[in-house]
């Protein structure tokens, strides 16, 4: 999962990026509205954290412009405590959620998880497919109840496929959602990661759809 953080406060930006990174997300960052707007317009994100008070272009205008252009990724806005009207304008502009400053970063992480789940149509913070269980809160994977040690790349890959269960996900899409903008994007590396992941989870749950990509089928017995 790939997240964009648009926040002009350098310390806050760093804190958010570090916490999201630790939680297993790939994170791109911008420090003003124009840069943020450009990234959100050109790169695919699974969620965006957008400050409202930004230099160059304010957060509301950034969001309005994205929505006008059909960019429909989940957006969490950050508002100042004494600016209730920002929440109203933000939600009207197409924000999915908001957090008021100052905040605990855990709240941001929980809301981002919920936004990503909601976008994927998943209600629970734990996703189960057969013996495989992904705990999005702890960024942990178990297989038949046993802990599976994954690298951050492998976790992201599995998490993305499980959030998009039943869909064929192309290599290009995976590269775009698993690496930040500076990564040397070679879609062949995805094959290598899928190979390692298959070995570690030791099942044939990850299906190769020839010429198209990969798919994890939803649990037939679920729901
Ligand atoms: Ca600000």
C-alpha cells in the first residue's frame, strides 16, 4: 500500500512518514500544495493524508481539483483545532475523513487502515483467506496460526493482494503500489518477490494469471 503525505510542517511530515513506514506502507511526501497536487494527480495512492493549511495551493483546492479530475483515492485531511469550517469545506470537497491537530499518530494510522479497508470493501482489520490471516493492525501474517516472518516488501505485496482478493492484479499495478516514486521500477522483481512469498506461506493461494498478473481468490467458505 502506498500513501502520500502532504504536510508543510517538516517535523510533523517526518513523524507521519516514519510512522507509516514502520507500519509497512510505502510513503511519498510533499511539503506544499502544488507538489502534493502533482503527485496525487500522477501517481496511484491507496490513501492520502492532506493538510489543509499549505503554501502554494491550499489543501481544499488540491482536493477539489483531484476530485474534479476523477482521482478517487481515500483522503484524510488534517485540520487545525480552531477551524471547524475547514472540516466542513474539506468533507464537501471530497475528504473521506479528518483528524484535528494536535493528534496522536496512532489515530492517523487507525484511520488510514480503515480508509484502505473501506476502499477494498473489507470490514474487519483482520483479513482471512483459508489458513492465511493478515492482521493489518499489527502488520502481521499467520498461516494456520503460526507466525510467518515477512520482509516489508513481501508484507506489502501480500497485503495488497489480500485487500484486492478475487481481482487480477497486474505487475505494473503492484510496482506502482509497492514502491515509492524513487524506486527503480523493474516489474521483473515482482516475480522474485512472489516466488519468495509463495515459499514462505507455503500454499498455492497466490495464483499466476498468465500474461495478466496475480490473484488471490477469496475464501469460498467465508461470510
Ligand atoms: Ca500546515
